[in-house]
């Protein structure tokens, strides 16, 4: 093999080794959920500025069970802070009722004019 071919092979192997090392380093420190990185040792995660789905939230709960996650719950075409204590509704679907389960601080639902 020529010197230039050997140099190219060595460079390729070096790039591959660095790529694998980088991937391992990331995998040791982070969880990857839907192509987003989350630190493994995080205690509190504030996602209120992000729009995430219930499915994404459930995946995060699975990999970060001890973490407190602040997020906005999809509810009736908008989002509601998961720390909401009171809501007013005029109608509720089965999907809406399921979403209420993601509001652990909810104490009161004003449904006076609910259909």
C-alpha cells in the first residue's frame, strides 16, 4: 500500500475512533429521547418553554423517574402549565379528561356551563 493510501486509512480510522468515543461519552451522560439530549442526573427539568407531547413526556418519565418535570400539558387545543391549580371548562371530551391526569396540582375545575 502506498504512503498516501496508508495515511488516508489512518485518518479514516482516527475519525471513526473519535466518533465512537464521542457517541459513548454522550451515551454515558445523557438520555436521548426523540433525538433530544437530557442529562441522566438531572433532578428538575423545566420544559415550560418547549412544546412537548404527552408521548414525549411519558418517555421522559420512563428514563428520568426521579426527576421533577415542569411542562405544559396539551389541553383543548392549547397548553396548560402542569402546576395549574384551577381550570374553567365549557366542554370536556374523553381526551380532555385523560389530560387532566397530567395536572397533579389541580384542585378545582369550574364546569358550571359545561356541555
